[in-house]
C-alpha cells in the first residue's frame, strides 16, 4: 500500500479534522520509531496513519473495518498492529488483538500520547514549537485537563515499548514537531 492509497481511505472515512491530525501525528511518531529501531518506515508510518481510519465513520466496528481492508490489500503486519492498538475495556468489548510484534507495541505507545501532546500544544501560545517534556508532564497530573485521555495507557505504552517514559515523551514531541504545521489548531 502506498501513502497516496492510505490518504484516499482517510478522505473517504475520516470526517473530523482532529481525527486526521491525530493520525498524522501517530504516523510521524511511528516513522521515527521505525527509523530508530531499524524497521520499515513506510509500513510503520502507514500503520500509524491508518490506525483510526474507521473511527469516525464506523465507531461501533473500529478497528475491524480498517483491519479487514488491510488484510484484503495484503498488509497482514499493518492489520495486526492496528488490530492490537487498543485495550479491551468494557467500552470496547473484546475488539482488540494481543500485541505481539514491536510495531504493535510502538503503535499502542504512540496512540494515546499523541492526542494528549496535541491537546497540550493547543493551550500554549506558541503551540508545539517550544513544547517541552515538563509542560506535558505537568498537564498529565491535571486530571481535569483532557480528561478523556487514559493516562494509564500513556504510561503503559512507554513501558511496553521498553523506553523510559521521559525519553518516550521527548521522542514523541520531537517527532510531532517535524509536522507541527499540519497539527496546528
């Protein structure tokens, strides 16, 4: 699958600007982690780009629609990573698969944290440009800020990936800064 094909899927299924920005942020982080780990940057990036592609249009079936489409297109590794990027909380039933591969773990580690980092950047005068780890950590302690974000998943993701939390957060921020113009409010 090419990035152009992936963007066409987003054009068809993604209806909310924030959703698209979130997927671009996860893509940037996944590409950066793929490079760091010596993995396939395109495959990892596209997994990040498409991980929530079906959320806006098919929330009750997420992630089954995009997983099915990727399997049909001969992308089993991407399908597996996306199938395993969430937790099986009561809200989601047993929708998500077990995280087995490094790409699965990286996608899980990048998903929730990117949304939070974006939220923090939106309340800052300079947005993402001067965002630091300490600012994000301060907001993580404020349970009223971006209350819908699961903080346990943010910390669990870094642990699962085997990266110390502060390093993971710095890596995510730096990765997102590379596309900050696309993520701006």
